[in-house]
């Protein structure tokens, strides 16, 4: 008889490794977009204006009242 327990373990490890690579790739690719979405939401909550950056993930909040205060 051949013992197949080791083969099943290797298969599970390969599946977990493949899933990890796919998840890491997706997070790296969509991470900037996710960061921008969170930044937009936090800007609205804080009463600030969202300003998009050059690349995904580089957006920031700016105070919409800075221009009004500087004009005085």
C-alpha cells in the first residue's frame, strides 16, 4: 500500500500558496483605489475637500476654507 497523506498535505500547501499570491497581487493592484475611496470618505466626514493625486492612492484632503481665510 502507498501512503497518500503526504501528497494531500503538499496539495493543500500549493493551494494555499496560490491563493496567497493571488490575494497579495489583488491588494497590490487595487490598493491605491481602496486608499482613495477611504480618503474620500474621511474627507467628507471631516468637512474637507478631496483632491485627487497623480496616481491612485495619492489623493489627499484639503481644507476648503483655507482660500477664504487667506483672502482676509
